[in-house]
C-alpha cells in the first residue's frame, strides 16, 4: 500500500502565491497531499504572513491533484460553524473526493481578535464538538434535500440548508492533543489529527481514539489518523538548529500556547528557547535518513497520513532531497 506523505503549507510563514507554488513543487517530488494552516496572525512577527486559508485551499486545488484540507480551522469564535460548513462543502464540490475538513478548538492568537471571552480548555472543546454537530447536521440534511436547525448551548442555526454540496460530504477530522478529546473524536467524527509528540503520548491518543470509535460502532482501522510533523532539515546540523531557533522556536516550547494573544508576546517567550529544548520534541538533523527513521516510527505507531513541515526557509531543497532520499524508503 502506498505511503501517504503530504506537505504542510504554513500560511503564517509564506505568502499565498509562494505557498501554492511550494505545494505544487512538493507534489512533483512525490508528496501526495496538502494540509494548509488557518491563522489570522503569525506566531512570530518575523514569520510575517497569515493569508485566508479558504482562498488558498481553492488555489491549491487548481495547482495540485492530491487531497487538501485546513489543518485545522476553528468553527467556534471567528467563524460560525454554518460558514465553515459552507466553505468546506464548496471545496468538496470543486474538488470531489479530495477535500477533508480539519477542526480544532483554537488558540487565542487567532480567535480572540473578534473580542469574545476566551474560555478555558474544557469549554473550548465542548464548543468544538457542538460545532461539529452543526456541521454534520448541515451536511446530512443538505444531501437529503431538507432544511435543518440547531439550538444548543453555544450555537443557534435557523432552518436552512447548504445549496451547494458535493455528492459525498467531506470527511471531518478533529484535532486532539489529550486522551479525552481523542476518545470523543473517535465517537463523533471520521478521523483524528494531531501533531508530533513523544511516542508514548501519541500511542495513548491513538488508543483512546480507537476506543471511542468502537464505542460508536465503527472500525478504527478504517478511520484516518493524521499527523502534522514539524522537523528541521538543512545542509548541516548547525544550519538545521539555527533554522529551528530562528524560524520555529515553537518546537522547543514546553508549555501550553493556546492562551497567547499576540505575536509580539510570543516573540518575547521565544527568546527563552535554547537548543536543548528541542530534544524529544522535534528532529533536527542534516541527515535525511534520521528524518526517514522518525517518519517511519510514526507510520509504525499507526498514523496513515503524515504532513511534513520543514521549519527552514530552504523549502525547495528540502522537497527535492526528501522526494529523492526519504519518501521512496518509507513503508506503510
């Protein structure tokens, strides 16, 4: 069975036209899909970008042939879930069988900008799953040709439907970093999304997701398990470490980031990150085989889709080297 290794288009780091061109270049080197980040602000001022993910996804659909989705969007603060459902359904209609919908509970960096109260994590997660219910209702009702409505704890939807739908509703994946959310995802959606973490933590997430799937009467082996994997590859180990420290200090932060509101506040925290903080958090190496082994470990854990984000600006070189030396050696 072919291995599904996709490209992570980081819209907080690259202008939209460049991100689209890099995704097309990735496909030419053997990458098989695109996960595009949904940000209103970059993590750091120096990253310098934050384009509108739904516009970029449409452009990606024109320039590539693989799967594509936002990894992840938050239909709870900036967006009412009905609007996310409409955006997703439109992409699904434009690119049948290619689009999936990744949903998360959000970070203050992106979501606080509309001035809402920023709740604690349990409420954010409950909001996310209610938003999923609204989106699922709209997908199902619209495919059946009927209006739906919703009146819940956090959201209301007056009687309506989506008038543009693909023949099959997009799959919904939920982002989880903890076991409770992973289990709820298994019960309620089509797949799981998470990011790189120590193996024991990821194994626990996959176990809880599988438990939730079985509780929902589904076979977890047939449900997508999606991983976004941050890494730093460059021509030398020193350059790879420099890229990590300058471009992606996020990877060395060992504290929760969901309450940080400003890129400038994030910049101050990033100054505390040191080279040793990346150990066990993110692979930093000039050796493609070291990265190949790390990706293979994640495939062996049970992930069936891995989207790679190389933190340096050396994207073209990374895509060429990994397409030649890493992707062909991976096995499902």
